[in-house]
C-alpha cells in the first residue's frame, strides 16, 4: 500500500537531515502543509529549535494577486514559516525522492473569526465560534474556494488533501480548553454545531423552519444535558429532541450547503491544476458530523473528488461506507496517528494497516513524521518494511 506522512515546512527547513530521514521511513509521499491553522508543535530533532508556535491560521507561501482589495484574505505566516516556507520544504522533500502533495486546512481559522466576527458560526445561544467560519455565507465560500485553489496547486505538487472542507462545530482544542465539563455525545455536538447566522437563518426558512423557534427548540433540547442527563447520541437522539421533520430540515440545509461548497472547491482546484493532479478530501461518512473530517455522502464525494482520507484513530469502521461506494481508481486512505505521546499506536501499525486494507483502504496516511519521537519513527519504519 502506498503510504504518505504528514509534515510541516518547519520540520524540514533548517534541518538538512529531515528530508532524507522521512524518505527512509519507507513512505512514497509526503502531505506537506501549505495552509494551516494555529498550533504549537514539537520538533524533537531540529538543530535550531524544539517548539514552533504558529500564532494564527496562515498560508505558508507567498500569495498571488487574487486577494487584492478583498476583505477576506489569507494571512502570511510569521517567523515560524517565513517567505515561501512551503516551497523550500517541498523542494528538499522532492530531492529526497518523495512525491509531494499539499495539505490545505480550510474552514478552521481563528484569526478570520477574530478579525471578521460576522463570518463565524453562531450557535443557538448567540455564541460565536471564531475558529469555525460559517460555510453558508457567500463571501466566506468565495474565500474558501479561492484559498483551496491557490494553496492546493503549489509548484511541483502532484496532488492535494483538503481538510475541514465542510461544517465545523464546537469540537476544537482551543488554547487552555475548558469545555469538557459536560460530556456531549453526537446529538449534543450536532445541536451545538447548528449555526444561526443570518445566512443560515435564511437557509432554515427555505426549508420551512422558523429560525427563532428552531433556536428555542435547540436550547430546550440541550438543557437536560447541561444538568448532566446522558446524551442519547446519534441521529436518533437528534430526532428525539427536535422531532423528525425539524431535524431532517436542518440536515437538508447543512448537507446541501456543504455538498455545493465541496463541489465548487474541487472544480476550482482542478481548473488551476495540471493534468493528473489528485484531489482528496479529509472526510467522515456520516453527513451530520463536523470538524476537520467533515461529514460527506460517500457516493457523492467519490463522484466529485479522487478519493478521501478517513480518520482511523478509533478503528477502521469508517472505511467501509466509502469502500462500498468506491469506483475504479478511487483513493481510500486510512489515516492512523503514529505519535505515541498523542494517542497514536505505531506498534500496531502493521496489524492496523492490514485490517484497513481488508476494509477497502487503498493507501495509508501517517500522522505525523515531524511530531514523532525517534522510537516512534523506528517502529513506523519497521512496520512499513513488513507491509
């Protein structure tokens, strides 16, 4: 199975040994960040630093003229990734014999929400999620589509992986996050992800819903959870508290909004890309799920993109719906965390990869070569050799 590992430019730039070390893992490809959210990252082998603090969501390359005069525009990175950090790292990785694909984070951007609060998802209580741009707003959609095209199609890139191209919700490990005091399940997370910005209120109206009444229903449905009642979970839990018709109408609006954004973004990437450029989406096969791997309809997304990257940290069950809808040549990449300190299990990679292949995976993604310890990397190297 073809394997790729995720990498940041700062893992490579300034470390002459980095590209060769990654190639020696046995991967054929790297998925290199070109547009990324804020983070604090460990660089355990870098000769110049051990911690990189990316203070805000940024592009890691020089932008072009398409953004001139626009209110919503990507920010250049600060000193953690100056200049064309992506291009510098991509060249070193290609020289080491690795195929380079871009890694583009889209609807997850705290700086955008801070500078343009009206772009953010607004929950039923009126709270804004500055990390979560509302993908229903026309200006935000135009920004995301152009960012996808520009950040994906960097010089020399053979493909791209588009992350968070869909709805984002409450789930976000924000600075000193303190949101775990009440255990919300799938139903609670869905209700907390419903947006009530003006664009979404209009969208609910088009589905026959009164936005004010819907918001009141959501607050009423959440009240028992705040008092400690168990979350019934799943879509049946949402239907139970909102009613089947109302729940279906919210999902119809959100599914169509995400679907059309994904279609438009992929078209824009293809229009900007050379022939044989691969476009994958990080995705979950349950359409109402939100986050970095937003929910999609497997049959639809595999008719739009060249494939998907599927989270497998909690097992390989999510691969099956995509495999059942797969077409010839489609990529179904199983994404496994391999950093022990972040919950990954590199020691089980051989078994995990075999199980993933049996469930329809065609490729592997490994998160994350730059963050892993030497011991984790050696375990990954041995596992890939065994495969």
